[in-house]
């Protein structure tokens, strides 16, 4: 069953996660993809500016390896529509069709390749969550922070948003214990 959480073990993070070779591969691959995808990235940036306005990029602090803050950068997918009182509307009311398309295709994630080149993220690893989640992890779930966060990860390829949070976090910990080239 693809949605069943993996069996957890008391293993330590694999050496591969902290390997200079993994870091080098991440940086080189991300740089090449950034160069090749440059025209697509520029086109999306213009489309976001035209359809959603400024700013084109969404920035947010997230938990990196060992819970240290990192800044993720994505293409903006939501408007800043507000009520008459100035309060932001609920997320579902601020996500237009164009934004849903960006998210469904994961094109909104392309700017994170720069975060990989910078070394704050990896191509593969647990998805970085907002810093406020760190205090909510139990000791086993906290182990997901032993890896550099990734643009995609074990939980994403095993169900993405169809998984509940405990299952996603269990998949992330499994990856920390079993990552390899």
C-alpha cells in the first residue's frame, strides 16, 4: 500500500545526507536546470506579474536542517484580496485558477532551485515546513530535521497531499534513515 507509513527504525541519518558528493550533485544539477529553465522561469515571472501583480515571488521562513531557519522562495500563486476591514480573505478565496495551475504543475517551486544552489535546500529531502511546526514534532518526527530539506521528498512521491500529517512525517523520517545515492 503506497499510502501506508514506512516502518520506522532507531537508525541514525545516513552518511549520504551529509556527503559532500550529494551536496555537489544537488548544486550542479540545480544550476543546470536553472539555466535550461531560464526562459520558462522568465515567462512564468511575467505571467505572475501580469495576472497576480507584485511581488512575483513569495518568500517565507521555513525550518532547515537541525531546525535552523531558511528562506524559501516560490512563485506567488495567491492574490492579496482582503475584506472591507483589511483582513486577508481565506486562502481558498485568494487562490485563482492561474495559481491553482502553478501549484498543480509544481511550477511555483522552480525558484527553489536557487535555494538548492545556495546550499539551504537539496533536490531530495523532507519538504521544509514553517518554523512554527518544529515545536509540534514529537522526538521521532523531529528527526526529519536531520536532513537538508528538499524540493521533493519521499512523502511527495508516496502520496503528496493525499497523506495525513503523521504519515508524511513518518515517510520523511524513513528517508532520513535510508537515503542513498
